[in-house]
């Protein structure tokens, strides 16, 4: 696991999305939401 302080807010948010969304969902869609 990465250190939380080292991660950017977007990386944390993306990981949180990964917990909710299926791993098979389109990653680019989730990334677009963070931009």
C-alpha cells in the first residue's frame, strides 16, 4: 500500500471510486470525473 500522504487527492479519489465501481468499468470514465 502507498502512503496516503504521498498520494495526490485524485489518486485517493480514483481508488475510492475503484471500491464502488466494478474493476471492469471503463477507467477513463472515472479519470474524466476527477479532471
